[in-house]
C-alpha cells in the first residue's frame, strides 16, 4: 500500500519590490512521501518568486513529464518551465524546446548545472536562468514548517526575507546564466 502525500497549507503575504508584486495568497502544497522537506521549501520559495498570472504548482514527483511549476497563458499554452533541484541537462533540453522560458531553482551546484547543460549542447541554454537558493535557508524553513503555515515573504534588492510561523530567515538570491559562467 502506497503512502499518502502530506498536505501543507501556506498563507503567504508576498512583497516583492524588485518585481512590483504585492499580494496575499493561500496555497495547498502536497508533499510526496519520497520528497524531502528541503525540496518542499524550495518549491514554495520558487512559487513565491515566480508569482504571476498562470503560474501553478504541478503534480511534482507524481508526474515525470511535468516540472515543479509551470506558467500557462489563458489558452493553456506553456509559457515557462520552472524546475526545482538539479534536473538533468536532457530534461531541460526537452523543456527548452517546449516553451520560451526555462528557470531552475537549485540548492546545490547551480553553476555546474549550467556548465553540464552547455557541454550537453542543450537547446537555448543561453536563455536559461538558474537561481541559487541557500540550502541553510531551505533547511531552516523546513524546520519551522508545519501543516498550516503563515509566511511573510519579502524580496528587496536581491535579498530574500522570510518569516515563517514567527521565525525570521534571510538570504541573498544569486542568479546564474551562461553569461555569468
């Protein structure tokens, strides 16, 4: 008998002054039994950083042909493929052929991920963005995560300020592209 997913609820106040996004949202995030707490934290942060019309969490680990998040337009056409973790260059190559924008939120070896994709000859790798998430921030967020979570999420000047269930965490966001290698 398969283990069920754990459902986590997030009430989030997003204040991203770098993009001009200010909104309160409520999301339910299913954590697959084999998914780490760090990966769930990374998915939630990626979802906040990508918050826009048409951005949705997908079935995640339950679907091998879907990213962690995607963005679709009103006609249902794929606009952005948003991965979390360290996807293979082959997977990202295929994703880049399906949509205009590919973004990866990585918490280990972000620059190596790009170098491997360049060596592989991935499609339009020069247009990709790899956002490096601090593993210590993700672990601290995971440690303070419960089934119901209140989060204040703020981005200003490339810095991330996160208050989850009363605990303040902060980090700097680093964006890698082929041009920065």
